[in-house]
C-alpha cells in the first residue's frame, strides 16, 4: 500500500538556514552599517532641539553648519590601530567621516542657535527665524 506523506515546502531551505543566519553582516542593524549618526529631533519654545549621538568623537572634530532651513553635522572618527595581526570576528563600530543633514520645516536663525557636546552626545538648539513683520509703505 501507498503511504501518504505530508509535504514540507521549507524542507529544501533547511540545510541553508544555519549558514544564512551565521553571516554577521545580515544581522547588523542598518544604523550600524551606515556612517550617519543617529539623532532625535523635537520642537519646543520656538526652536528645534536635536540630540545627535557621536560616541568617541572629540569636540574639536565636530562641524555644524546651519543654512536657511537645514543643518549638517560632520565629524571625523579615526580608526583604532590594532596592528596587522588582528583578525576581526565582528566589527560594527563606525570610523571615518560621519555626516548627517536634516531639513527642517522652517527657516533657522543661525545667530541665535546653540551647540553643546557632553558624554558623546551633541545637543543643538536651533532657533526658528522670527516671521518678518509686514511693513506699511506711505504712498507719495
């Protein structure tokens, strides 16, 4: 007599499953694979407040450019030199040039904005440009 055998469509994939999930680069989060620093953005008291993660970066290596309605944060993070005899098993920490530009909904007042760096986090307070008042012209 013939026996009924339940078909398992995933049985073909099973031998590859262990090797697929053993590849570290597939399991890393996207943020760890890019050189864009992570940030939080909030709006409070007529200003945008940003908190940008820059762990291991020296304050002198941070450059902040504010232009109209956008801000660009750049930093240079040197690679640790461990010699040529090191065989990395996993490497997720970023090094090299880190850059992030964010466009904001309103124009920024570059002169009134502030930056502070503490414990690997860059804190930016970007004041909004006050709306220009309409000027009444006298007709001569």
